[in-house]
């Protein structure tokens, strides 16, 4: 039987991609909004959090398919969150974004398994490409 694609349906590959949750952690609400808009415009499912603690308390760290997180945040940094997730054997692809990163932070993040380390302002298309690559892991 021949399947037809209706105008409001996504191809199977795109539908699988949209069912995967992208978690965004940033203490800057305007950055959360910007990243949410970018991801949703690309057809991705997003949930934003203002802190690493809020993300962990949500329980979604075991369900998220990709994590985009700031490095410098109050109480728990992105690097500390990465270590905690690794200790819990929670293998989420992590993309770090920061306005204050240095070479040592980048080396530490990448050595511990980060997918990417982007400095603000970053290229939105590069971020989307990186997210899609992480989802395909």
C-alpha cells in the first residue's frame, strides 16, 4: 500500500527527531527564550531550566536526548553538572555555551565527553547542526 504524506505531517525521520527532548539550562531567561525559539523553529522539542538544580529536580536528565547548558551559573556550574551526570552514568550528549569560557574550561569539558563548546555569541546554524548530530548518536 502506498503511503501518502499530508501537508501537516512530517516525514518519519523528522517525526523521530521531534520526539527527542532537548534540555536547555541557562540562568539568563533571554538566552533561554532565544534558544527555545531557535530549536522550536527547527521542529525540535525543548524544555528550559534556570539552573542545573532545577533540571535535576525535574527528573528529565534520564529522558533528555541532548543538553545545552551554560557553564557559569549560580550554585552548580555546567561543568559540575557534567561530572554529576557522568557519575550517575547518565549519558546525555552535552553542548556547552558560555560567554566567559577559557581554554582550560574547553579542554575539561571536551575531555569529559562534551559534544561541543561554543562561545557566545555563537553561530545558530552551527548549534543546530551540533544538536542534530548529537540526536543521531
